C-alpha cells in the first residue's frame, strides 16, 4: 500500500471516530440530532469590504462563525465533509476559541428548538423548498442572520469567500463543496474543505506571497486554459503582443477571470494587495514562507495534464526550489500535497485572532443569533 493510501486510511479512521460527537457541533446523521451541544501562514484580512471576523460574543471574547447548510439535501451530502474539515483545524489549533487554545475562532451551526426542552435541529440557510441548486437562488431564511456562512453543493469544485464581508447581504459568506463527491476520495475531499475553511477565516494561498519566488516557481503556461486564454486575448486586442498578454494574465486579476483561466489563483500581490478591484486584500507576510501550509498548492494543481504532471516537472504548475546548506539554488522538486493545516497555519489564526476574553469561559454554548422556528 502506498504511503498516501495509508495516510488516508488512518485519517478516515480518526475522522470517523470523532465527527458525530464533537462539540460544538450538531450531528450529521439526521434532521434532529440525538447528540447535544456542549461546550505560520499567509492571509489577507483587510480591504475596502473585507475585515477579520468580528467578536460577536464579547462576554466570552469569541468570534463565532455561524454556519448553515443551504438545504436539507446539502446538509445530508456535505455534513461529514464540512465537519471533517473543521476537525482538522480544531486538532491543529488545540481546540476552538478559549484561553487554552490561544485564539478566538469558534464555528457553530445554526440550530433551533421546537421547545426549550427539545433537542436542537439544524436550521437551513433558505426557506424550505425555495433553494434552487441549478439557478443558485432561493428565499433566505428570515431566522438566519445575514452574515451566516452558507455551506452548499457547488458545480465549481471547492471554493470559499475570504474573511468577513462588511455588507449586509445574506449569503455573502459562502463555502462550496463539489457535487462530484467520490466516497473513495473522501479523505482527500475533506482536506480540500479544510483548505477552503482557511480561506473562510481570511487566509490566501501561500504561493501568492510577494516572496514566493524565493521558495517556489510557477509555470503559468502549464495552467489549464492559459494558452487558450492568451490566444483569445491576442485575438481580441490587436495592439497587444505576447509579452504584454503574459504580463497582464499573470499580474492583473480581471484578465484571467475574463478569459477563464485560473492563473489568478497564482498571482502575487500588486503593491501589497491581491484580488479583484472590488475585494482587494492586504497580504500578510509577517511570518516566514511555510512550505507545509495547507494553503500551498501542490504541483498538479490546475494543470492541463494531471497524469503528466505527476511524472514530469515540465508539466507542473508549481515546483519547490531546492537549496543547498548555504541557501544557493541547486534544483527543483515537486510540491507534495499538504493534507492537514500546518503549525504555521495555526500560528496564523492565533496571530490574527488572538484570544483576549476572560480566563474562564461561560459554561453555556453560544446562542443562535436567530430565534423562532426552523424557517
């Protein structure tokens, strides 16, 4: 058995033994859970519309990130994947926000109780029967706060919004999980979800740091649809030459988005900022580059030919720079997947979301900001 197969087998065993009963969560097994509630990286946390998640439980000094699933179908299919990603972070962070863990982040699913004595049940993001997956529209549940993180099935693989958005639009915080889930790849997909949770908290990709060229090298020409995008760009703008098209596709967010290539996922910051003009983020470079970060892409990420990229460095999107003991570059190597949040990733959370509350947490769990029935 290959090493990564052994790793995934162990990971599934660990996650399976902890998912169903781990506070502060609801269980994934049914609508009305039988369990109860109990008690170095890179990021861009500030922009015109983007900030760190706020302290919303001041008596405990916590930043509770409330989340809901778009619908019952979404929860049935995605619950274990999302909770699995949370478990990865919880273990690396030493628990959720508290004096002991040293940070203030606390994820909590929205819930309701039919009576004060009844067991909690999940409250979905949209009113029952209104969420249309194909059209991506629905009537937002009036009992769910607008800043709640929406977990939903996605036609676009795995993705997440970054950090806290200051507008008041419902659904503005969202995390998508592919609708093409394969039970044989469950551990890998849970790791992808953990990567997206990093984005949710405010992290951007490690390889998008301004100093990344000292640690990795990016080959844009191996990124899926890059050459087609450049060809179309040159056809649309007869005044543009190849060098200019390459420069814009690799440095200006709007061009790879317009021409449908994920080259923007590899861009370095421009004057310290990254992202679309309406959602610029400042990139955090206060800690050393972390080659073990879950936010670092591996060599097969977004490549045109994954099979070739698994064998040939010339087909990879990103490679690690190998240096000798004196720091001199002596070669390149594959960037292997980082399946778990690193110690550096946990340090990023603790640096950006330090715990500053009381030394003894209140005993009661966070209270759902909504009230009333399920929807």
